[in-house]
């Protein structure tokens, strides 16, 4: 099977899973929370173990504290996945708002360049998205329960589209044919 077909199949699979995730965003959100909980448990355990090997009392204490926090968060997400999903969704909402504000501020430092408007519009869109999500969540908290799944589904679809386009690019890319002597065919013809 040629490389471009592999990329194409991977892209189509990502699109299909993205559509599947968008069909059940609450379930996908809880799955994201469970995976995050497991990863936090693993990271926390490794951080605590690493605390025994680092030099200096301050570094050991910091390593143990960070490990304990990660272990606590991981256990909390696994013990209460619904509450963990709401917490993660709220963090995502705050990150959208903070990222949007940061890009708006950054855009004014780019005033007079070709990047000003794109950065400003990007920041404003993130802020508007955060405010919309916040307003919908205030009216119906289930919106936050579905937020992570919706974002995951959208990302999977965009990722799949990118892979499909890359597959066609790889298919149409010029091939570097090698002649038996190691010279390219263009060098032999010249």
C-alpha cells in the first residue's frame, strides 16, 4: 500500500471518529476526563519517585508536592468523572478567555504590521467564544459537560481533513527517481 493511501485512510478514520464523537459529546467529555485522570496519576507517581533522585532539599520538597497534587487531581477525576469534566471544561473556558485577551493585547503591539488584524480578530473570536460558552453554561450547565467532547470532535475532523489534504499532496508530489548507478534520471539525460 502506498504512503498516500495510508495517510488518506488515517485522515478518513479521524474524520469518522470526529463525527462519532460529535454524536455523543458528553460521553467523549467523560472519556477525556478519565484519560486525563489516568495520565495525572501516572505523572504524579513518576514525580514522587523522581523526588527521591533529585538533588537538594528544596527540589525534593517541590517534586513531592507536585507529585501529590497530580495524584490528588488524577484520583479526583477518576473518582468523580462528572465533576472532573465540569472542572476541565471550566479550565478550557478560562484558557479561551485568557488566550483571547492575550492575543488582543499582542495585536496592538503588532500595529502597523500585516499580522495586526489577523491576531486581533483571532483574539476577539476566542473572547466571544468564551463568553458564548459561559452564557450557555449559565443557562444550562450540561453545556459544560459536552464542551470537551465537542472540541475533541471538531479537532478530530480538522485533523482528518489535514491528513486527507496531505495524502493528496504526497500523491501528487514529484518522485525522485534514482537510476541504477545512483544518478538521478535528469542527470543521465543531461
